[in-house]
C-alpha cells in the first residue's frame, strides 16, 4: 500500500467585524443621546457610571427611566437635565448640542428647556404657592405682571387655583408636589423631568400625582420620570431599564 498523500487544508479565514462608526443623532427627536459615558475619578481609580448609552426620545413621549440604586439612572437624569455634562459622547436637546456647552449656556438651557420636579418638593417655606411658581420666571427676567399671569395659569393647570396664597406648611404633601409641578411647567419647557416624584407621598396621593402626569402628557407635554418603583414606571408609556451603567431594556408598554 502506497503512503497516502497528505494535503494541507487552509484554515477558513476569520472575518473581523468592522468597527461601527458612531450613529448620527436623530434630528427629529427632542432628545438624542449618542455613546454617552460618564466617568468619575475616585482617587487613583476611574468609575464609569455610564458606559456608552444611546437612545432617542421623541417630542410628546411619556417615558420612565428605572433601575436599582447605583445603576446610573441618577447620573443619566443629571445629564438629561443639563445639571452635568458627559465625559464622552453627544447629547442633543431640542436640536442643540448641549454636550459642548459651558456652564452659563447650560444654565440658560435648564431654565428654558427643562422643568424639574424633585422628591422633596424644594419649595421656599416662607413664600406663597404663587411666588414659588414664579421663581423660574424671575430668573428668566419676566416682568411682574406677566409672571403673575403665567404662575396663576400654571397653578390652575394642576388644580390649585384656590391655593395661590397658601404657603407650603399650609398645604398637604400632594398639594406641595402640585405646586412643584406647576413651577416646573410655568416656563413651558421642552421636557418635564421628575426625579422620584412620589417618593415622599403616600400611595393614594402618589396615584393622584401620576394621574396628573398622565393628564399633562395627554395635553402634549414630554414627561420623563426617574424612579426605582416598578408600579410608578408602569404608568409611563415607555420604560428604559438601566443596570450597571448600560441600557438593559427599552420597551414600549402602551
């Protein structure tokens, strides 16, 4: 028997995936984030709170951002609200590249484009509901008569026309949060950004506040709620779940 001839078969070539170029921002979206990183220097160690987050929010959407403590959702909220800037990546808000703005420009954007609602209300204790709602207008240089008219309308929009002269200690927790929502809406911002808006409220009052958000969304407002509570997130129309600085899930729920 003759020796078999051994033929060397070449290994199949391994195709290397080409690196994907960064995707352009969606100019039709109210919010467009592309490859957003946020890195903090903790001594000699770098901590990445966000790892290349990308998503879009169209005008008029009602979205919840949910995640456990330490997930990066608060960092993302601060970036959306222009309270902080990304370490890397682009953030476009209402066709403006806010990721390249300086502190003064960011302050103007916060006043014009973002209405904030916080868990602790952040109301001036000695000021009336009307004056609390007027504050963003004072910072914006709006005249007294116009401020009064706009603040009155904002309080009417949250069903507090009969509490205009009341101070926070004369209001229930739910009414105080309604004043905070009126203050957030008074400038007609592009987005209403709520950070744990029901965290200081009982269950019944929490549902009343979420009913109000639903009504405000129905009137055309873009609403972003940041929460760790699944039942609050379930009231939104889209839920983005954050874990370990990444988007774990992004789904429309209604």
